[in-house]
C-alpha cells in the first residue's frame, strides 16, 4: 500500500490536518513554498537531463570529425 493509493478522501484528510496544524493564514505561504520547491526540482532535473544529452552528443560529433580528418 503505497502513496499512489491515497485518493481523494486521503487528500482531503491531509488538507484538514494541515489546516488544523498550520492555520488558515499560514496555508497559502506553505503552498507557495511547496510550488517554488517543486518548480526548482523540475528545473534541476531538466538541466541534468539536458547535460546528459549534451554529453552523449559530444562523442558522436568528435567521431564524425575524426572520420573527416583521417586519410582513408
């Protein structure tokens, strides 16, 4: 039973508990901080994926220039 099986009732319970713990005034601040954290995580993951793709392209490009430079 993992987190993927929470469902709507579970989310409502989590929201109510969070509202009780932090209060209605603090909830928007927590939501904004969570959103910023999530967007930063996505940006970092995207940058890592792009870096990996660029590293994979470099050996291919250098191999192509080696073929052009070598006398056959």
